[in-house]
C-alpha cells in the first residue's frame, strides 16, 4: 500500500504525538470553559457557541490521533509481527515503538472522548 506520508515521519516523536494532542485538547477545553464561566459572554460568545467550538476542536483532536494511529500501525508493519518485540535489533525496536505508539493512540482517543463528555451534559455555568 503506497502512502502519501513519508517514512521519515516515523521517529521517536510519533510516540508522544497522541498524548500531546490529548493534553492540549484537555487544556484548551477546561481553560475555555473556566474563562467563559468567570466572564460569561466574553468575546460575544454564548455557551452554545462555546460548546460547538469545543466540539469542533474535539473532532480535530480525534482526527490527529487517528492519523497518528495510522502512522503507528504502519510503523508496526500493519500488525504483521506479534509482540513481544524484545530482540536487540533495529527492526524489533521499530516494531515495538510502533506498537507502543498505537496503544498510546488508543488511550489518547478514549481520553479525548472522556474530556469532551461534559460538553454534552452541561447546559450552563453555575454561579
């Protein structure tokens, strides 16, 4: 399968991509909600507008995590090698990193969803 993403993208930094996206999403969601609840109507936005904005941010974060998961799956060899990848070779190191990144992507995907759940249930800020 030919990919439009070059292989040079698959480095150690890909391991941290999904957790970094989740952390940034978490920070933006909770800081935006805190600012809105402290100063309602800030920048002329209503709470529904804030919910839509953060919902869009959640969708973008999930898309980045899915992309990182695809890169991890590709680095893992599309699941061709079963763990454990514990041999002291470059190939096993690459397979291990791909598998670990894939697991972190799954965890980060679930974490972003759990971070966004309050957007569904909260109707307004409490005074």
